């Protein structure tokens, strides 16, 4: 793994697939067709793209039952425990509606209301992740969303992966449809006879899914367009077993050829050890081809002169995942301005957050940690302002409001308030 | 104003300008030029589009001083009072970082961090609203944003409107630039010598500004693409002076030909009185042409059979502004699922919220109240998850996490955790 001495100004090599013209046109055509032909379009596209002609889109109780036979009982237990941890963490994010009252009768407030309905997209094939089901569904449930519809493309056997079905059932999803791609996004956005429209769509997908989400945004809300996964390890050289650091870098690298794994440290000694260890561990990985390409093209070890420079480098990188391996990791948090998830100390391996600890694994990629957040309960509620003025309050303040309206040349605004002063 | 009997299924007539191909290309060219030529491009576009060749973009202390001479002293006082109300309301939205600790040494948490830098766009010409300055700037300040840069197109005299400068100064903005249009958005997104890049851009603008915001989204965050303003009045016929209702409907109508003003009521008597009163008040408005077109094309009075139907109609409309004029308005809030701002009782005229009460006037338009919120303090912070596992916690749970990783075929994830179990 290559080592580079840096003093300032670095940035992650990032590569966000924004699709070709041809892909965009294909997506537009699919969405239009779903809008027009509803379920028939969904069944036709599933036959065409997934290679299976289904009679019905909805997953049955029998299919769920069958899935449980395919997942080892202890693993079902771990899914259940992870779901509990995720629910417990997200329940701390819940906010209450509030009001303030004043002596003149004024009431102001903020009403928090869960979204009516949310759609969760779960990718198929090798990217079918039960953990993504939990991470997308549970915050919506904790927020109080009334209806959650899950969609996922079936395999050639017409089934969804057992792990995905178990995770969906364990988290309490009752509406699961066997449809994927842009057609599934169209169904969630516009509605069909079988799949009623939702207000927001979350969950990752391939380029067609990403383009379709971008397209329906505005008609419905979407979560984000995720880029490739990123990890940055910040280590002072005192703490942080090189074996651990190498293993954590590789856990990102196996995701995707374009995933980015970076170590930032003022210690050349640590840099050299980790570089060596990465090569050693890499060789025996089943996804060695993907991980090697990722480490080669998007991996880096940056050696800074000081720890301060290393911290500033992290803020420039604004990573999705940040591991802090230093003598006093919690003492550094205050200096970290941009990171999706922060892992403290050498025991806090990033996969702990991917699967189990409780915080969400849907995180801002591609430098967007500068301005965006992990998926959370707030993403599934909306706020409404509440304003109540009494006769006294409007009599006392009406002339001020009218003056401000006239400063902006909005006479009807001024008169609306003055109606109350008569 | 036209009256329509409805029983179910109605929607606002909405009209969102999404720009022409020509406008989109013009915006792309401007953004590219600003990226390449920086300040020079800004000065050139300002000469071309605003008709004034400036030497320098930054508003000076002298210009601020001059502005104060042009705004009556009492109105400056009202701006100050409005700013205080807005600050007070938004300060109740502030959230704290939190952590949880467990006996096995696990620490989980959520760190709240203000954005580094925010840009606020303030439109020029007749849409130059001092109130918009307060509504965009103050929530960012309350959130703790370190740097706020305001941009606004100058008039042919090379100046910004006095009211806008006073509002900016009163709210404490110290960086104000005389540049507007797509070029201002480009400067905020990419940075120039004079205007450093920001992380998020908020504030309304014309179609070029809206298209430019859409384009830079991803490089920076944006607030929303606002549609035309909307008001829905829900009245039971018992409460709600028809003169008040008519005046409030007209206060929206004067904004824009495409603004939408709607009354929903089970009372035909009230419907007829309001319809009549709208025509009467309309005639004497200075912006009669705009307001008439709006009322004709986008205005409606819907008469339902029951109050329940009227409430359901409001939820279908999902309005930006909702006024509830009924015997017990607060008793109805729980049934309102979608509305940007809710005004209670016949004294709570909508302009009170536009200017003075405290809640934000930047609200979800175009039915997006189904899933989005008024501009608020949360829009100017981001969250980071915190995860710290002790040796004990990873020894107790590591095998579960490894099993979940292997269920997803991610071997390097499993091994990263197992490194800690050795």
C-alpha cells in the first residue's frame, strides 16, 4: 500500500457514478411505463431484467416461513439482538412536539409528525444485505411512520434472499414486494394497484435505482445518492495495532473497487507496518480482486509531520467512517468537524457499526459529511410551525407587522393584519 | 372567486417552473466560467445582467451606514424586534450532543456539529425582502455556523436595497457581496478570491438561481427549490370573519400569478360571503393585476359536506400555510398531518408569521409538506455517530458480528472484528 508524506491540502480520490445518457433515458422510459401501466409494467420488467415471470409481487407468509429454515438459528438471534440495539439507539433521537405560551395569549410551537408512508429499497444479488433492512426500516418505525413498504428484486427462482426476509420480518415489515430496479422506484413514487405510493424512498441500489430516485425526487423525498464506501483511520502511532488497522482498511476495500481506505498518521513506523500488513492480509481474502483494485486505486497512507496536521487532514477528507486510534481518542472528538461515524479506540472496528452497535450504517459518503448526517429518526418526520395570536397580541403588534409588509411593498399583507385592528 | 362543491379527492393546482433547456445551458456556462475565472467572471456578469460595472463586490461599512438613513427609525426597531422573536423561537430548536454509557464499557452517542460556512442568497428587485434575510440568517447563527456569507444582486446604481442591508446588519451578517444570479451561486459553491466557498446555500431566487442551486447540489448542500406560495384556510363557518379570510387569501395572491389561495369549509354561506369579499377587496390593491390572475387561475373555495371531509381535504392539499378558523382550532391540530405552518384562530393572520412571530417563513411548498419542514436549526447542523467498544464488549459480541458479516459474504468485515478476539 502506497505511503505518501503530506504537509497540507489533501483530498480523497472519489468516484461517483452519475450514469450514462443511455442509462438515464432507460430510467425515464421505465418510470413512464410504470406510471401508465402499473402492475403489468412491474411484472413485465421483472421478467425481462430478473429473468422470472411472477404471478404476484407480494411476498407471502409461506415464503417468510421458508426463509427461517435457511438461516441458522443462532444467526437469527444475532439479527434480533442487532435490531434491538438499533431500536434502542434510534429511540434516543426521538423528539417531541413543543409549544410556548405567553401572557398576552400568544402560542408558538413546533409539531412533529411522522411521515405517512415510506418505501425501503433493498438491493438484490451479492449486495443483498439483511443489515440494510434493519438500518433503513427501524428508524422509520421509531419515528412512527404508519406504513413501510419494502421492495427488492427476486432471483431467477422468484425468491428473495432468506437473510433479507428474516431481517424484514424481525424488524416488523409486513409489506414486502418482489420487484427491483427503476421500476420498483416508480411503483413507490407513483403507486400501482398492488403497491400504494409512499412519501419517501430510502435505501441503496445500483445506478438505475440511483437515477430513478433522483428523477422522482420532488414528487417524493429520497434519502441520498450514496457514493462508494470510505474509511479513514487516524492513528498517533502510540495506540493502534497495525494488524487491526490493516484489517479495518481491507474491510472497506472489499466492498467495491471504488471504495477508499486511508490511514493518516504522523508515524512513519506505523505507516510502514500497516502497509506491509495490508499486503499480507489481502492475499487470503475471498474478494481479493476487488479489495486489491480498491487499495491500489483509492487507498493511501498519509504521513503528516504533526498530529495537528493529521487531524486537519481528516477534516479535509470528511470521511464516511473515521476510526481514531490514539492515546485519548475522546479528547480528539471536539476537533473533528466532519465525519459520518466516529469509532473510538483500537477495539472499535468499523464492522461493529455496520452490523451491531446501534447507530446507523447509512452514512454520508463522498465528502458530504461536511453537511449531511447518518440516516436517523429526523429523516422520517416533518415539522410544522404553530402560530396563535390573541386579539391582544395582534392589537399590540399589528402596526409593526403592517409597517414591515409595506417596507417590502406587499400592501395586501399589511391590510390582512390591519383587518384585525378595526 | 369560484366556489366548488367537493366530496373527496382534490388537489391544489400547482405550477413549478423547471426552466427551459436554454436557461439550463446558460446556467451551466455561467457556473463553468465562475469556476475558471473567479472574481473577474462575477464582475463581468454583474455588468452584463445587473447593468453596473463594480470595482469591488464587498459591501462596505459606509454603505451600511447610508442604508440606515433610508429606513425610518421605527421600522428599524420593528426589524430588531422581529429578529429577536425569530432568534428566541429558533433557539428552542437547538439540540445537544449526547452519549450513552454501558457497564461493559460501550459508549454510543450522537455529536451535533454546526456547518462551517453557509451562503444566503437574497433576491434583488421587487422581491428584495428584508424579512428573508432574517429568516435565513438567524437559524444558521443559532445553530452556531461559523461563517455566513450573503449575496444579492445590486441595482443599476451599484447598491443593495437599504432594508436588506439593515436587516443583514441587525442580524449580525458581516460578509455581504453585491452579486446575484447563477454567478453568485457558483461563487458560493466553488469559491473565488473574494468569496470563499461555503458548505450550504439557502435562500430563494429566480429560475436561474434555482437551476444553479440544483446544479451545485452535491458539491454543497442546498435548502430547497421553492415553488409558488400557497395558503389554505380551513373554516367551520362558526368562527372566521369573511373579511379576514378574504384579506388573508389575497395576501398570498399578491405574491405571484401562480400563488394559490384556497378556502375549505362545509359552510356554503361562508363560501359565498368570502367570494364576494375577495372581489371587493381585490379592486383596491396596488398589485391587483397579479392578485386577480392568481385568484382566477389558482384560487378556489371548496365546500365539503362535513368538517371531517374538510380536514381530509386539507391533508390532501398539504399546504405551505394553513389557517384554522374554527371554534376549537387547537383541537384540530392532531388531525392535520401535512402543513408547513399552522395558524390558529381568526386573529392569526398569515403575515404575522411572514414577518414577526418567530417561526420561519421559509416553508415547504408544492405539496412537499408531506415530507419536508420549515427551515430550521437542524438544517444548519450535521450529526456524527459515536461508537466506542471496550475490549470486553468486543470479546462478548465479536462472534455475533462476524457471523452477520459472513451471512452477507463480507469475509474481510468478519476478520476485522476477529482480529480483536485473538
